[in-house]
C-alpha cells in the first residue's frame, strides 16, 4: 500500500476507527521525496531507531533500506495499525513506549549489539527539545540523528553565532554534533495539515565534543545564563546567575578576551568554554 497517499491514510483511519490526537502532534508525511531525503541523510549502517512512526510511512522507507528498524510509538492505538501497515517487513520491531522513559542504551545493546545506529524521527513539535537532549546527553552509540521538526526549531538548532536564531539549544547541538538542514517541508505535505512549515534536520554526532571543558555541567549552566535575558549584556546575565561581584566578573571576561558588553548570541563555543573555565577557577 502507498502510505504516502492521503486516500490510503483515510482508508486506514476508517479500518481502525482511528482519529488524530492534536495533543500528540500527529501529522503524517505524504511526500515520497522527503522520505528518501530522510533515509539518505541517516546514512544507515548497522540499523536505525525510529521515534514516532505514526502509520509507518517513514518506517517502511527505512525498512526497505536497513537491516533492522526498531520503531518506538507512544500511542498504543497505533500498535495494531503498524502491525497491519508494516506486515510485509520482517525486519521491523515495534515498541509501545515513551522514548523519554526508555533505557535507550539497553535497547541498542539488546537490538543492535551495542553498535552505532542512526536515529530517524518525525517528532511532535512540543517534545522536540527534550528528545534531542536525551539522545545527546546520554552519550549513546549514535551516528546520525535525522529529525523532522518545526522549521523555526531547525533554524535555531543549526544557527551560526551572531545570528538571530542562535541560542542555548544551538550551543548544545553544536557541542555534541555537526548540525545541518537537509530540506524544508511545507505544511501541505502532511495529513492532517499543521499550522506551520517543517524542516528535516541532520545532527551528525561527533566522536568527542567540539570544545574541551573542565566541567560540562557548568558549561551548560553558563550558556543558559548567557541567554537568560537576550537584551542584556553577557556581564549582566552572568552576574545575575553567579555570586561574583560585577567588577570581578568584568575582569574575568576580559582575561579570556571577551568584552563584557557583548551579548550571549555573539559568543562562539570556544569562548563559552573559556568563560566557563575562568568562572570555575574563580569559584573554586
């Protein structure tokens, strides 16, 4: 069956009495070309984990090009639907679970012998950041993360320093990965049609973080503080979050070559790392 066809989607809805839940961000892709873009970008070698398969349209594309697909679906109503739409594939395992509560390292160990996998997903917009944060922060054996996300979110995650989209989420993505936008996906390519356009984002996971820091937790605390009030200077943002007198904080920033009057969105990852290490030395 052609799972990219709106007619097929309606037929499956009728067969299973399925209604879309807006709260779960259920919007199913109807473009074969975009499916191929996602699969190609994932550069699948040992296998792929998919998050949020919906009716299985991307799953089928991945299964045709991969030795094994493990797909994780939160909505238990879709488990029988997926068993039906993916019945032609013997290399797909369907798991009914909340990915945020799942032990993904154990899953990769059990299903892929601990080898590096690719991640592919059409993520609900409301949960994009928590899922990507989990995938990166848990240091999993992942090669690439290729996700369909809201276009504005993709722009923020792949932004360059000093751009309007550059923020804390950008720094996190660039710390762990090399981000790039694969393609834009207009709203009319989904059923039901969402209110916003989407984009396919690729995060190529780095073998080691892009910058060296003494304390990773402190690094992200500094980043979060720097973006806590975007209209304020870096000096004021940091002073509001760390117990260091303003004159000392100003001297500290200057000691690592960062002008105190700059704003967080102008700092490179290396500058954030330098500021973090200087604050650590001052506090300790």
